[in-house]
């Protein structure tokens, strides 16, 4: 894949679900190379309190996918988060989400980043510090994937069953927090475009709210 500018990578690294190539293998070294770039991301006090679990065994992927799928039944949107899903774009997104749910076990590699420490009941400072120590690394990982013709999506639905996933994958639940689950595959085509962020432009304020 031809090299791209930083600006192009930033605006064309999209959430990819239906355009993941489920039939093309992804070698381990490619994923590790992307992670090594992610490890350079800034993180709290430069402690690098992360562990990254990579899953490419078909049987383990199947078991992970079963927990992922079952987690959809645990999700109830909060009243303030309920949106109008009748629009064409919302319907497309819904189909995309369901497609990934139904095909997750076919994705070549699944990645679960974890952070040392639990956030349950912690104050906002501690929560922000921990999330701020994994978010830049995950985004760097997704950008590195994009530069190599691969794609991913930040999914969190399985966190409704975080303990169950921890038990399956032998993650020390009392010591580590799972940040999400990322399907990794080559993409069907690389012609991704910038998203519509017009509403974000109106959310910019200077000096005072």
C-alpha cells in the first residue's frame, strides 16, 4: 500500500466492520509491528501499565465470539443516550454492528488491550488517568493498521461480561481492566473517506463555555 500523509491517515482511519476481509490471513509479525508503534504512545507517568492479549486460535476466537454475541442481550441504553435509529445512516450502522457480531469468530486476529488496575468505584481523576494511558496507544495501533491496509473497530459490548471473558482468557480480573475488543483484518479495498463531523465544528468554544 502506498505511503500516506499523517493528515490522510487521521481522517480516513474509520471503524471497519463489514469491510474486514475474513478470508485473508493476517500474520502475527504484522500485528506485532503495529503494536510496537503503539507502544510509543504517551501514557500516564510513562508507566506503560498495559498488557495486550492477541487471539488467533480459531477455537479461542469462537469462544470469545460467543461471549461477545451474548453480551448484546445485556445492553440497555440509558435514557439520555437513546438516539433516533430510523435514519438511513443509523440503519447502516446497525447492520454493520450486527454483521460483526455474527462474524466475529471469522476475524483473523482479535486484540484485547488491558490496563493494570481496576476502575470500579474510583474517582474521576483515577479513571481519566487510566483511560488516558491506553487511548493514545490504541489509536496509534489503529493508525498503524490503516497504513498497512488493515482495519479494526473499537468494540466494548463484551465488557458487560468482562469477568466471563477474563475467566475464558485467564486474565487476572482483580488486577487488570479490559479496555475493549478489536477485530483485526485486512480491509476490502483501502478507499476510506473522511467522516461527516460538521456537528463537531459547532461544539468548539474558546475561553468560556
